[in-house]
């Protein structure tokens, strides 16, 4: 049985597991579907303003800061593409 809760709101239903890369290796973030969707709509790069929707539409980040600010959504793609 899964004992995880959303890292943002502590809900335990309908969780999404997100792998991220860091200096210590891979880490796991757990988000409920509600928080995941809210972050997708509100999260943007503090430097250039690109959003996840912009990235999905173009396949491009706007600047180097995007990798840090959007890492929650970019890291799983990088892990998958680079087979890490």
C-alpha cells in the first residue's frame, strides 16, 4: 500500500510521482492531481517568463534559469530522454 502524501497539500489520493535530478542524484516529489495541474498552469521561469505550456508547444526553454525554475516538469523528461 502507498503511504505517500502530496508534498504540497498532504492529500493522499490520486498521486503523481515525479523524479527530479539533483546533486545528490534522483529525488522523488509526490503531487496530487490538483496540485500538479495548478503548478502546470502557474509555474514559470523567473528570468524569461516561459511556462511549461510554452515549452511543450515549442520544445525549447527560454534561458538557462528555466532548467532550475521548471525542473519539476523538465527533469522527468530529461531523465526519460537521456535514459538516466
